[in-house]
C-alpha cells in the first residue's frame, strides 16, 4: 500500500463517496485509488469517467496557456514557492503554468532540477520583471 492508498483508507465513507462523485477532478491514479477504496468498503461503484487525453499533462492544468509557446521564467526549489510566484503573475494578468517532475505530486523528492514556472513567450519579459521585483 502506498501513501495515497493509506490516506484514502483513513477517510470516512462520506468523504470517499464525495470523491467518487467528482472523479474527474482527480488524476487517473487518484481515480484508481478511490475506486479501489470503494470496492474494499463494498460501496457502490462510481460511473466511468471521461476526460480528454491531455487533461493531466502537467501538474497545474491551465487551459489559457498554449504549451507550444511556453518559456521558463523561473525555477524554484518547491511547488509552494513556484505557486506563490504564479500568484504574483496572475495578479498582473499573466497566465502561467507550474511544471514539476514529481510523478503527479506523489514524489516531491524528484524535484532535482527544480520546479519551473512557464509563461507565453510574449509575456516572458514582463513576468521576469514582476518576479525580479518580488524578491
């Protein structure tokens, strides 16, 4: 049993049932774990979930950003720092995306190369100015 499975075993039946009603909000691995917990408890099976193939291609899903035009404007030691910087950009009206090679959040120890903050190429200069002034 991995950490995520242990976490769901500790949830109440009501919490598991609530999660089962919102399976599309979870990654495929999260859905697998929730479905397994439903079976383990003998609860009603959730209906099949449909999601676009690329919905979970990054840690933070942001449909406002076209990934063919992204550039890195900052590299951070963890997602918390990256998301704080992302908030500063969002306040300035700049769409951004946090990218962490961490197995969907299950293995934060994989942040060896850092957590990247990406923006559209045309927003890069303004984003770097904002991030530079926030340090």
